[in-house]
C-alpha cells in the first residue's frame, strides 16, 4: 500500500467530513472486511459518503481476485501475463514492430530493423511489468544496436517495441503519451462476447496513460464510441476534468476514431483463447485503424468503476452464477 497516499486521503476525508481519524480508521477496517476491499479502495469508492446498499455494489480487490481466478485460471494466463507471448499469439491484431532482449543480443540486424521504425521512437518494457512501471521511451537517434541492448539491461527491461503513433484526434486531445482504449470483454455461457465496459485512458503530461500514474479515465458509449462523461482521477482530492487541463480539448463527447473497427477487432481477439473468459484489452487507435497493445487477465476494477461513478459488482455476479450453474 502507498502509505503517503493513504495518509493524504485520510486527512482529506477528515477535513471534508469533520470526523476524527479514529472514526475513519474504524470505518475503513470494518468496510474492508465486510465488502472485501483494500484499505485504499475505501477512499477510491468514496465509502466515507455513500450508503450501505451502494457499498455492496462495488467490486474490490478481494472479489476481483476470486472472479478473475474463476474466469482466467492460472494455467492459461501466461499468454496475458507475458507481453512478448501476447504480442506473438495475437500477432494478427498487432501492427507495430517488437523484439526481445534475447533476439536483439543474438542478431544485430533485428536491432537495426527496429531502430529504423517510422515513429522515430523506441519503447523499452518489462514483459511482465504492470501499471506502466519501468517503461522507458527513447528516440531512435539516441540509440545504436549495442546501446539498445545495454539500456534494456540497465533499466531491467527485456524487450523493445516500436512507439505507436496515435491518431491525430487523440494527439490533439493529449500528445504527452499514447492514449489507449480499455475494453473489457466477457465470454458468456454460449461463448458469445459481452462487453462489460469501454474506457478512454487520457494522459496528462505523462508518457504512460495508467490512472496509477496520475492520469484520468473517461467512459465511452459502447455503441457510438463517444465519451459520455468527464475524466476522473483515482486521487480523491482532485476534481473531474471536463476539458483536458493541458490542451483545452473537450473530453465529454470526444469521438473515438475507427470505433466500429475497434469493436470488431476486440470481438475477434476475444475468441483466440477462450480459456481466458474475461479480459481487459488495451487498444491503440492509429491513422490506419486500431491495434492491440496488450490484454490483461487482472483488469483494473478502478478503471472500470470510477469513470461511471457506480459499483458494477452485480454484473460480475451474474457471470459467476451463470458459470456455476452450467
């Protein structure tokens, strides 16, 4: 747990509600046990200001662990846990170039090819990294084949990929980083694809778009591809953003380019490996259409629920009941 963030949140709630720290602590521990949430999620879900009936609707860390274990058994998760395996298995939906550290060390021509990509940038990643931690973006001109390998080792990363250049409209919204679409799919009992939610992750002076890095996320209408609400932070001390704070671009009603193509691609991808039944897909939208960045078996409950400002646990309970009654 991030102790600095926890103390920041508890002081914020104390000032906002007038309650003592002892009273808030009592509520945190009681609700954590009763609703199977983490201590920080007490704040994220604003349990300090909502009624019991609403608290019961939120899916927290404990419930999500159990749900995703049931839907995506550990034995079949490697394709989603390892980004390199994912990029190879889902190659039909991946357009950008990439290479592992092993391949780069083995064959200098792989590095030379990668460093000639049209984006002009290289992204260094850990194949098992989470939440954008450790990602490094470099200009092609800053690296040579030898220096690329050396930098990967020094930064504890194990593969490099071509920087994905996003669509001009998304660049106008926020140019600091790649703004990806998170689409969560669920296979129902008939192996049909249901979409549990669509969210736009928006960078704010950040090279990565994760909410954990201080960025915002907004809800997208599944049918139209339009953003239907403001961008929200996971930091409860910050206000929602209706207009991007850096570029001044409207967030609400922003139209995601190539939306129908994006939905069609995700539905095809969801059927590649039906052993994983509930996946959070990260999609980049380029000038030439959508492409996959990665898939997540442990997709984020905050990114899913905070932008729509309500708990969505009953939706998951439906699929659990469906699975248990098969």
